[in-house]
C-alpha cells in the first residue's frame, strides 16, 4: 500500500468534498462491500480528516457511506491474507490501525457521522468516535462480529452507556435498532432515511457557523474530561488484548476464515450465524 499522509489528495476508497458552508464531506466509497473497512480505507479516512483539520476553509467534517449502508464493519476477505506469524508485528499493526481509526476523536474540529442502514463492528465504532451521530430509523448497529470470534477494535461503547447495557450488547453480539441506540445514548438523532442528508446538512451548517476556536476549545475540553476518567487507559488495555487475540485467533474465527477461502464470505457468515438462529 502506498504511504498515505495528510497531504494525500488522490483516494481510492474515499470521496473528499468541501461545500460553501465550510463543511467537508468524507464519503466511504466501497459500495460493493458496503464500505467494509480495509487497511487502505482506514488510512485514507485518517488522511482526509487530517487534511480537513488543517484546512482553514473547513469548520466541520461529515463522514458518510456510499451505496447501501454506512459501513458493514471489518473487511473479512482481506483478513484471510493476514500474516500472523509474529505476535509483535501483529501488535504493531493493531496499534497503527488504532491510531488511524480514532482520528475523529483526535482531530480538533467537530466530526459528524451520517449513518444509514448498517453500522456494524468497525462501522459501529467509527460512528461512536464521532462527536455527533445522525442515524436513519432503519439502521442496524452493534458488534455482531464477536459472534464469529472477531473482537471489537476500540471499545468506546462502555463510555456511552450503563454497565448492564454494555454487557448486553457485547456479550450477545446482538444488533441494536436505531431507536434503541438513541435511548441508550449511542446516537444523537434518528431520522427517516429520506431525511438523512438534509438533517445532516442542517446540523453541520449550524456547527460550521459557530466560532471555530470556540468549537475546538470545547471539543478538546469534553474529550479530556473522559480521558481523565480513564477512557484512554481503558482503550489502550483493550487494544493489547485485541492484538494478542488477533495473532492467536479463536477456533470460531479460524473456521470462519477457512470457510471464507473455500466457499466465500456469504456462506461462511451464514454458517457462523446458524448457531444463534431463533435466540435474538
């Protein structure tokens, strides 16, 4: 993969647009995969966010998805080619990806997630790391990937919900509806699918017209409140666990990977889901 930096302006899986209201629209552009996160998309999204953060013509950023959904999660097809021979090298890969993936949290300007239909696994976590999430009423969210032996990536969710809710979501891997997510505090606003763009545009324009330095100061302050409470230490600890599990995958994930290679991803997912049928 070519080295991707904040100066990168040519993207393979990302669309970058800035409108007249100083809103930068970052569109995840792998519609054939429902914008599943591969290494290049994660790197390009980070580069786009950093580029917008440094651009004096941008006050607010919006992350959205092209096609049928916001983001279907981790690219399981890409995973089959991973080299897991060195725990140390695999750990470094996860640390690098974590830094890239959490960029919506670390940039100084507000970031809005404009979510439709699917926000699963990494897509779910990406929406949580954004400052505001506007979600369509037909969206499914959650950590269904844990059912296949694949862990989350950042584990920000416990900082947004109460303990019982966090355990219910993570220990079952069940999908959460948009309505539930709003009641739990996981999203900011729920709108009808046809109203998503307008609702996002209005929120982004409102935020963009606020004094920029006031926005930056308050985002930094609010993030620091949670980091002082232990958010950074907790997510760092989870990252270490994920790195070990990634280098020594669970039997269920080994089976999923083997079946993906032999029969394709759809057949592998259907097989993995069969054990949970009728229990949700």
